[in-house]
C-alpha cells in the first residue's frame, strides 16, 4: 500500500480534530502548525498539493515594497518581519537577493522619493538586509549592461528575498513536515461540501479524483483553505461569511537566461506597476500582470504575452527582441484578494490589500482563510492555532514548528556528505554541490539519500539528463512524496518543467525510466497523459 492509499484508508476510518480543505500554502502551514501541537489533522486537496495558485508565484519572499504607495506601512512591516523569520529559519531555501530598480524619466515620482522609500523599507525590515544605494544611468550600465538606460534617470538597488527552489516545493515541505508530525494528508481528494452534525462537528463528503471512490471524513473543526475556491466551498457547505474574494490574474514567462548577474531587474511597466526579470536557475522569469478576473480558471492570452514581452524588450538592450517562440514555460495564476462583501465591487484589484483575513464562526466550528501571501505563511499557521484553540481543542506547545533542522544536524549531514564525495559532484541545473542541493530540498529527510548512496554509490548518477535529479532521490520520492501524475514531479516536487521545454523534455534520456520508478505498470499511461495535455 502506498503512502497515499494508506492515508486515504485512514481518512475514511478515523475521526479528526480538524479537517483542512486546500493544500496550498495556507492549508499546508495550518496543517504543519496544528500537527506540531498534537492536533489530529487531516489535509486534502482536489488537485496536487500547491497545484493551483501556490505554484504560480514569482518565487519572491518579499515585504511588499509596492504596498507602501498605498500607505499600508503596517502590512509592509509585518511582511518584512515574516520575511526575516523565513530567512533565519530556512537559510538554505530562502535567500537574500538584490533588486536593481530602474526609474524612467517620465515616472510620476522623483528618484529621491523612491530612494527614500527604499530606506524606509529597509528600516521597516529592521535592517535585516543590505542597505539601499542609488545609481546614475552610467553606474546602472556598468553594473548591468543589459539595461537600456537611454530613458532612465536613476537606479535604486535594494534587497529582498527569494526561494532558491520553486514555490510548490516550499509548500510541499510544509505538507511533508505535517505528515512527519502525524497529519494524514492526501492529494486529489475533492471536497463535495460539508455538513454540520448534531454534535457540532463536520462530515465532509469527498471524491478521490484518481479512483472515483466517494466517502466521508469526520472532524470536530473544519478549515476552508481552498484559496480561490473558498467562496464556492463555503456556499456548498451553507457557510455565510463577512469576507469574500476578488481575483487578480498574474502571469510570468520563463525565457532563456538574460543576465549572468544574480539580481532581480525591476522596472515600472507601461501601466506603472512593478515589473521583474527574476533569475531562475539557468533561466529568467519575467512578469507579472495584474488583471481582474471572475473565474479562477484562467490561461495566458496573446495579450498577456505581448504585454510582458513588449515591456521587457523596451527596457533591455537585447541582441534581438524576445518573441513568443523564446518562451520555455508559462505561469498563470489568480491571486485571491480578501474584501468585505459590503465593499465597493468597482474598486480595482490593484488597490485591494494583500493582507490575509482569517474569519472564524465559533458556533459552527468553522474557519475560512481569505487572501494571503507566501511571505506571511508563518503568521497564518500561528493564527490558525490560536483560533482552533478558541474552539475548545487542546493544543500543545510548538514554538518552532517550522524551519530547517538545527546546526548540529546540518553539520553532521555535510560532514558525512563530504566523506561520500558529494561535495565534488555538481548538480547541473544549479551549478552547486550535490550535498547542498539535497539538504536544501529534503532537509530532515536528506540523510535518507546518504544512506542510499552509502549502500550503492551509483545512485549519485544523474537520472534525467539536463537536470540535477539524481537516482538517489527517486526512490525517496516514490515512498514519501505522494506523486500521482508526472506533472506532480516535474512541476511541483521539482521545477524541471519550468526550465526545460516540453519538446526537449520528451526526448530527455532517463525521463521514461523515472516514470517507471514512479508509476510502475502505469508508466506509459502517465507519460502519454502528461505530453497530451
């Protein structure tokens, strides 16, 4: 029985303190925080974990400098504090990165105002990062020859943070951490609505999207963490809330690496919102848009591509303009933004706060999570615990329910990795030592890779060409990471799909072998299914 099958059996047969519907960042951190405090938690998602909005971010862990324009200084200070916690707690995963923001001559604010704002941003961030500096157009060109400075009046360099791996991997590690503490989690389990029982608990009707089997999950408390689908799920369950969501579509295009520098190039796009070119391994991620939509199910349009490509082409001195054929992969997601039901619906989504809202209905033992950002995830987890406690459940103490293992365990891992020669093996997708890559991606479980390598050194070999994936990882993935479809592996447990085009990926030596290890007799079915989409 696989991990997923075993968990589904438990979902049917056990009663839980809390059921969380939605395995994006909000649901994942809620599950991890509660499980660490001894709460019996179940976590389900209709798709894969982080399979919707949480896999479509810019990979930035930032304090939201652009929100200062709306005078949301409290929000920015809170996000900066959260960013700093993530920097301290996940030093291998969350890294400081420099931003170089270029100011055009026609911009509505004088460069000195922007420069002063970055210093205020640094102060709100408690001086955690390197200090800002102002650059002349000449200095911009010296630092980043790629930037078109003909229409520039100044540049501002400041710091924020980013995820070294992809956003979905970061989310899944919270899910894995929750399971390590006793959480029962399963992906591709769709909620069909919940009914409150006579004793005040909940029965959630679900369907396994893989087998088609329908069953119910029993719990004392229900948490709706379904992201863009929170409103729909509440309606199914007869829950009335003060808040609702408005949706904003954002897209990114992944193109060949534009700059060798490891900094984010920031500009103000034609609509005057911040626009980025972000390093991503051996690629560059450019975007994003901010378009109000009604339906969570969105796609990248020709107009979206044209907006992103025309903006980046106008701001960089490229050997030739980027065209649609240069796009390796695309990201398209909706930001669910919390707003009161009584608020004016005509307000543009760009003006809505990015602050999350946790709405509780104690009489119904129900919690809804509206909005939220990856940067603020630790606060969401802690707030959920406080609110669950208000509903009468007993929670233990777990001040540090997140983060990488302590220094002693880290040092022991790297000492053993050196003995096995992993420092001499470079992961081709990241140009870093294999030991560093394994620790960053698997942390507490990285020792399992060393155990496998010690028994069979050939497991250090590359499994899929043009990627950093090693044979030692695949057996662990099969046993521990609940990979149901090939996309789960290529898009969310790793970022291969974002770095290698579909055409090139299909021809990659070792990919079908990986499918055979992941899916056994269903390997061809899953392989064909992925490339038919």
